C-alpha cells in the first residue's frame, strides 16, 4: 500500500500561471542553449544497437550514459543479472544532496532537502542486430527517425539533459536522486522477480518515481498503466474418425471446445472497460507441441481425424488487481463447462502488476499541470490508461507515488521508422527539469 497520499507528503508551493522563479528561468534558458548537445547524445545512443538480447550493445549504451552522469557527480553502479537470465544488467546512478547547515526537521532526520526521486529509463530496444539497421536520421526540422529514438533513448536523454541543466544552474546539489536504467525492459529476464529485485529494492528507498517512457505530447502524463499477465488453455478430447464427431461416443473434439471457450471469453468479458484478453497463439491437431517461453508451436493433423489436443496461450491486461482476479474466475468457470467428450483447463501466470490511478499519482499530475501552465503550455491531464501497456514503473507503483510518460514524443514505437518529434523535444526536457526541481525541493 502507498504510505501517504501526495497531499500529505509533498510540501510544494502553489505556482500561479506564468510564475517561474529566477532559478527556473535559468534552467529553461540553459536547455534552450544546449539542445545541440542533447541531440548529439541522442544520435550516439540510437546508433548503437541495443536490442535486449544484444547484451554488449546494451552495456555500450549504459557506458555512454554513465559517462554523462558521472560528470554530474553521480555515483555509478552496474548491476549484473544472474548468467542464467542472459541479460546485460542495469545502470544505476545515485546523487545525494549536499548536507545542510541548519537543524533538520523532525520529518527529515537525514538533514537532506526535498523528496527522494527515482527516475526510470531503459537502455534496450526491441530492435535486435538481425533486424534492418535504423540509424538516427533527420527527416525534416520537426522529425527524426531511428531505432528506439523515442522508446526510449529519447526519454533517457530527457533525464540526462534535465539533470545537466540542474547541475549547470546550481540546483542539483540539493537533490536526492536515483536514476535507474534497466537493460531488459522490452523482454525482461525470467524469473521476473529476479530480474527486477534490485530495481524494486532501490525504488523503496525513494518517495516518488518518475517514468520517462514515450510522452503523448506536452499536455498529458500517465497516472495509471494496465498490468499484464498470461494464461494458457489446454483442451483434451476423444479422438477418432471425423465421421463420428458430435456423436455421444466421441463428442465434439478439442478444436471446437477451444473455439467455444474463446468465444465465451469474448461474449462475457469483452465489454469491461480496461480489460483485454488476447489469444496470441493456438495449436490444435492430432499431435501438437507448444513452447510457451519462445511463443512457438507445431501441429500434425488430418481433416479426417477428430483433434484430441488444442492449446491456446494469451495475455490478460487489467487496470486493478480485483479486476484481474474477477476476470480469472470468469475464465475458469467458462473453461469448466466443456463440450461433450472434452476437458478444458486454464492456468494463469503473473507478469507485471498494474499501476493504479491512486490519489497520490493523480496529485503528481496536478504538479505537472502547474509546471506546464507556468511554462505557458497550458494544462496537463492524465492520459487514458487504456492506451498504455505495462512498463518498468508498474513494478514499483505499489510502493510509492508514480507518474510516467515524461519522455520524448513521436510515433511508431516498436516499428521500423519509429520517429521523434523534435519540435516538442526541448519543451519536454524543460518540463522534466522543472518537475524534478520542484519535487526534489
């Protein structure tokens, strides 16, 4: 459970429209004058292939970013994952505020100022080395393309450039920050609890998590993300000559039973807001194999043989844990009511939890709303949770207040030709820098 609601734990002054402090104006000006450096860093990172399974490429991007953060006074640690996970590991950069010279308040016995912030990025992309190369390429004044240019190397550079601006203007010294860049967000190592153990433990030492996944423009942020889990339907049936199908002796066969179950899922659950359940692969026939880890299956069958086996695997996405539990109960009941001569069983596997729209998360949206109004960009609101899948921030949303979608904007994530919006990019970096500044103080 969240320890405190935002209104209880954030001592943040109310900023009226267009009210920026001298320090904040300096931060914005610095970013305006250093966008060439930000684009240079973005270009260098995009031009390194860092598909999740390209462990050397992921480490190379981590080294590139680590060198930037080390110059700002961050302590750098590379967290290795067990060899069995076949993943590169994670980059962790920690900054501790300078000690104050006044007696600390009772609520902050460490003598440090502000909230402890946990900034989240990831080093990997979905583009593995065997895919066509996608170097950083500027299309026009407002658009560039490249592998992971907005998901999420653009977001990583938002973090780094915002921190550079704070350091250059003398504002970083008072901030307590952990910047955590995972190396396997796009295809996390398994077991997931092992892959994210260090990530979760470090997040628990902080007060607020800020995720820098792709932004939906200048005036939306993510206060909630749906969770993701898996399910597997296994159907067994009597087999025999196809001429005997639907008879009392042989029944309806495994493929018809799987079709019944899937259609009942659609009919009974598809109208529920924020709940989806997609069958991703189905294999049926006289003899089948299914490798769920690699999402690969094979089947042998003939049109004159009643299928004795069918297997279906898919995902289940949900906004709240009770919604997930209720959906699972309904799916179990549907599977239990088998057609004649068939038996269906369904099992579930946990993946990423949901990031629920808590009062604390929604309070953080209000803080961003003040920032964008003060920047003259208009108000900010929470994005529709149905537009987002699960992400790294979901693993820590149960422990602290969170918002996401603070990174770069663009189109076509996970596809060749992915783009970044260069017109919005400086403003998104400025938005991030002011948010970190205000929350950290």
